[in-house]
């Protein structure tokens, strides 16, 4: 009987491994056609990683730039230390949690956001969980690799952490167009760290507050966060201001620059948000005059359109 050719055996083994790997890939990514989601489960991945991953379609969210998402990913620390993550509004002492949620990891161009959040927890108990940042980073990296392409617009990973309560979302963002960065401050590193710290401690309540002429200010050691109306008064929520400050921090303060963003406010778009150094270099920065007038022009045009429509109906 003729002995088998060693070369033929090697080829057969390689083919078998290739078929097995293809089966793993197909099993790892099963598309739910009814919801437009790509579902990936930890048990299906060719390596061990906890969590449930999903890619989502959206008609309102723009497609993400993968390189921007990698930049956002690099804002997450490479630390294996277990940290306590929790809702800042339940942090009584201000020092109960290592990471106070909500927390944004935003790319430097403001176009990609990585947002950890607590997806579930025991009823009646504070929303908190333990996880090391490197595990969050790995989970977000899986979403960037699988979801930031093709027809998908954002991805979510749930059941992260020891108690399965932490989740993370990766998606494209559209930064406010009326955002300008000012000059580099005297001590950029201190300024950048100050802005990050202040974002961790200002309120994120979804509560409307009226901002009058004197505005609101939050002071840190080397920076100041402020919101003031261009004229009169306007109203907005704390969480909306926090969103705006995050964009200024990522796009300006991270480079050691002061920054301003206009067009905020729920009534007249009269509010200007700014992050300045305490020496007031940010005061040298001026937004274009139309930044807070665009909304007024749009409302006037809409009002004229409604009046014309009523006139047409009467005829």
C-alpha cells in the first residue's frame, strides 16, 4: 500500500483550519435583518472577551471616521486597575466614584464619541459598577473594528465588568459649527488637566435653568468654564451645557487652547460657552457675529412662511 504524501497531508490540514476559521467568523457575526443590527456574542468570538456587541443602523447619525474613533479610543487610559464607575448625581461626597458618569471620550476633531454608561443595576440601589479602563478600551475597540463601517452608524457593547452592569457606545458626532479655539495658554498641560477635572465635577442634571446677563461660572485652579448670553437671557439644561463644554475641551483645551462655542440656548440661541485660562486669554477670542443670529433669522423666515401659508388658505 502506497504511503500518504506528507505534502498532501499538510494541504489537507491547512484546508481544515481555514474552514474552521471561516465558521467562527460567520458564527461571530449574525445579522438581525428585522432590526438592522449586527449581533456579536462573546462566546462566538475567536478569543475570550466578556460582553455582548451590537452594530446598529441609523438614518440620523452620520457615518464615522475610523481614524477619529481611534483618536477617541486613545483618550481612555491604558490601566488595568479596577475602578468604581457611578452616576455623578448620586455621588454624595464628590469622591464616591473613581469615574463619574456621564463621561465622554471624544476625538480631537469632535466627530467620534466613546461613551461608557451603566445599562442596568439592582432596583433601588445606586447605579455603580467596577471595571478596569483597559477592558473598556478593548470593548470599544471591538465596536470600532466591527461597526464603524458600511451601513452601520454606531455600536454598543453591554454586560461589561464583573457584574455585567457597564456598557459602552461608539458613534459619530457632529460638533457645533460655531466653535473657535483661541491662543495657546501659558501652561497648556495644567490647563488641559484643569478642563478635564472641571468636566468631571459640574452638574449634568437634565434640569432647565435660566441664564441671565451675569451668566454662570465654574472655576478650577488654572481654568474657568462659563456660559453667558450675548444679550438678554436664555434657558438651557445643565446636561446641554456639559455636552457643549466637552466639545470645547476636546477640540481646544486638549491642545492647550482656550475656546468658545455659540448658538446654545433653548429659547433664542443666545448662549456662548467658553473655557478660558484664569488670566483671561480666552476673552481675546471673538465668535463671528452670525453665530447667535442664525436661529433668529431662521425663526423670522419660518414666521413669514406661516403667515403666507395662512394667507393662501384664506383665499
